[in-house]
């Protein structure tokens, strides 16, 4: 197994849109939808028990799988075979990635968004946003078909064209882009 510890730095803000509803956080009696949104919007962040914001491990795993599909780089000497299945099945991120930001310090971005299933109806919603961020992510590579150079190329391209979380480039957005500051490659036998 190969352990890769990567330090990433924001190239754009990161924004959150974790789902929650009135079963998770009950609406107050006579509280309007607008007041409920004003009171609860920070709950769209992923938080640990101490109220610190993190990026879910799964977001990094999915980002790398999507980057492999997007790039479709052929494996030299393997005909038309690409690295896609190797990234999908042979790469893991186990731990959530802390951002070192407390929920009380998160800014909000208010937008008019379409209601699900009702494109003509728009409501004002607030999405948590962190303008500048840095994170240390540990990837575990189980499939040694993935070399250091191939991993780095996929991660660099993921930071430009795939991104993380809400309104990322893969979904026609701009947020969640990053650059690699440091990459430590450790092979364990």
C-alpha cells in the first residue's frame, strides 16, 4: 500500500451544501421559511463534535474517481485501458479533512435559488463559504498501477477541472478549486 499525504491550498473559495431538514433541526412554532434559513444555514457545513468545519473523506475519493473518468488517460502498453478503474477501486481516503475553521467564523453567501421541481419559483438561501482554505489529505493507494506521476497529474487536474463540494467546476461552478503545495509519497511493503 502507498500512503500519500498532500497539502492543498485554495485557488478559489469552498462552499458547502450539506442537506438537513426539519427532522434534523425543527422549525420553531410560527417561524417563517426565511427566518428558519437565517437561523440554520450554517448547518450546511460538515462539522465535527467541536464545531470545526471539515471536508468529508468521500468528497476527495469521488473527486479523484471523477478526475480519472474526465481525463481517461490510457495506460502505456495496455491498449485502450485507462486508469479510471484503478482510481475508482484502488484509491481510498478514510479520514475527514479538517479546515481549521470554527462554524462561528464561516461566512454566508445569500443567493436566489430555484425550488426543487419548480424552476420558476425562487427563494433566498444562504450557503456557507470559506474564502481561503488549506487542507492536508491522506490518500491510500491499494493499486500500484497508479504511479506517483499519474497520481499527481490526476490530482492537479482535479484541482482545476473537478473541484470539491458545492458549485465546483465539474458542476458548472467555480468553487472548491485548489493547487498542490506538498506531496509526500510513502511506499509500505
